[in-house]
């Protein structure tokens, strides 16, 4: 059975779409990429980028993350009320309560600064996330 990777994004879905593009290049059809958008626009962008499946909204995210081997997205998916309120407290709790490994990009539009990290352009962060996923998938 192919491993299930949930990619979560909100707003316009640009981060998630970039992740999916790189994940498709790295894994082809050997994994199932599930686009989970906090809204329909984000989900549509991720599906257009090549996700195998997609769903939108709180219930879809809360249910899907329980069945994933890995969750990837911006760090804000773990914060209640992030992304202009699109990440609900239930979504953030579901992500963090999931037994799946989480690979989080240090990107946020919130008034939060994460120290100890170097600022990198999105493509560099995504490449690093894909490499981290390769390491993690060896042990899942």
C-alpha cells in the first residue's frame, strides 16, 4: 500500500502547490499526495499541481490527518486562528494530535518570529522538506 502524505495549505494554496510539484518530482506515483485546503481555492491549486486527492475544510482536515503517515505544510497549520483565521482550533489540534510525522516549513504571516533558522526562499525550503521526507519515509 502506498504511503499517504497530507499537504495542508490555506489562502491561495501557493505553498502547498509548490510542495506537491516537488514531491511529484521526487516520488512520482509511489506515494499518495492528499491536498487538504483550509478553503476550496487552496485545494484547487494543489490539485492542479498534481495531488492525487483533495478535500477542503475543517472536517476533511481533521479526518484525513488521522490516516496519514506524514503531514507537510507551513508551520502555521499547527496554530489556532492562523492564516487570517482559516486554521481553526480543531484543525490545529488534529494536526498536532495525529500520529503522523510532521514536516513544517518556517513560513508564517502571523506576528511570530522563529529564531535559530535561516531565511530561505520557498523553493529552497521545499527542497529541504522533500529531503527530510525521504529520511522519514525510510523509517515509517
